[in-house]
């Protein structure tokens, strides 16, 4: 981004205000806690959200990406979706739109509209893993086949394609992680965001952890896994996240990693330098 705009670029987290159909109808993913998504702005219009957030962020930059990360934005009725996206275009400071969504809800009408905007659009797909058993464990409500379908649909457009992954899903082996990375490498996607699985109180996963039904990786285990998998990720793919964000927004994470993201990043860099590990090394 810095190379593209020669300046720091910040993301403004916005909400379409729609509740994810999977949570509404099927109970949602076992780790889902909507309070971790965005500030309490869901009920506001897009302009109100931007007018509230932009002045606060302007001290850091004057170039922004409108980031619809929460819930499942493609759930929205087309006319409402169109109106909300058009509101973003009224702001000169906003240069791109990123929409994060589930793989089973991409709608051609919505995508066609976005592709005709003459605006840079990034679509991020919540892949998490390509292992169907793990997808079932997470109660994702979609399969690997839906993921393949979504990526194939997106290849018909000029959007930049991003993906979200979870590392450290209980019972996944390193081979499972590698299968996910190999699939993404083979699809020439542009960006990967890697997340550690976080258990929040009040979620199904939180209950499973409290009842000792499953265990999550501790910090050292997760760091070791990152260092092991990063060499298999193609060097052309941008890795834009390595740890779950907003973990402490609600204060309800169970056994969260000690310290802060900056320390975790420093430790990862130190480990990779020490072991002479780098992205693309084994690809
Ligand atoms: S798809 Fe996203 S918003 Fe919907 S239930 Fe799963 S984590 Fe929550």
C-alpha cells in the first residue's frame, strides 16, 4: 500500500448493519462473538459511521480504505447494498473498498455492480481451512467446495482476492495446514490473513475450552506453527495479518496470548531470523 500511494494507508472499519445469516439461522461459527467486530456503530448509516471515524483517523493519514469486515456483507439485499457502497464513494479520502465475506454468499449482481464502479475493490473470503471435517467442527456451515466455487467466481473479475485462515484448529495436523496453503498458492490469490483461534466466554468454543473438551495452542505453539508454515506461502502473496485482531475489545477472551501484538511480531521476527526462515523458502 505504501508503494502504491507513497503514504501510510489506514482502514476504516465499517458495518453494513446486517446480521450474518449463518449466525441468525444456524447458531453461527463456534468462535463467533459479534462484539469483537466493530465499534458500536452498526445501527448508523454509512455516512454517519465515516463522519464519526474519519476525523479521529485523519491525524494518522489522509488515504483510507473502507473496510467492511464484520458479519456477512453480501447477505444484504442488492438495492440496500448498492446505496451503502455509493455512500462510500462520496469521500475523496477513501480510495478503495474491501469487503470480507463468507464463501457461500457471493452474489453476481453485487459483484457486477462493484466491478463497474471504477474503484479499487478487494474481496476477502473467509476460508479458514480446506479440511471439511475442521469446517464442520467450527460449524462454518459451508464446505471446501463452496470455497473453490467462490474463488472461481472471483477470478472472473479484476478484484484483488484476499483470504482469511485459522491456524491451530483443534485436531488439525500440519499436513492439513499445508493442504490449505498449497490450495491458496495454486489459486494465485493476492493476500492471506492468518488468525489464531480465540475462545471468548459465551461462545460455543469458549464453553468447550472451559469444559476441557478441546485445547487451543499456547503462544509458543502458535509461533512455532507460524514459523513452520510461512516458508510454504508463495513470496508473491501478501501476508497482511498473523494474529487475530481485536482480541481484547470485549475482555472476554479465555487464556489469550500474553502481551501485545507488537511483542508477538517481534518474537516471530526474532524466531524466523534465528532459524533463517523466510516466506517462499519452501515453495
Ligand atoms: S460467518 Fe462470520 S459473522 Fe457469520 S457466524 Fe461465522 S464468524 Fe460470525
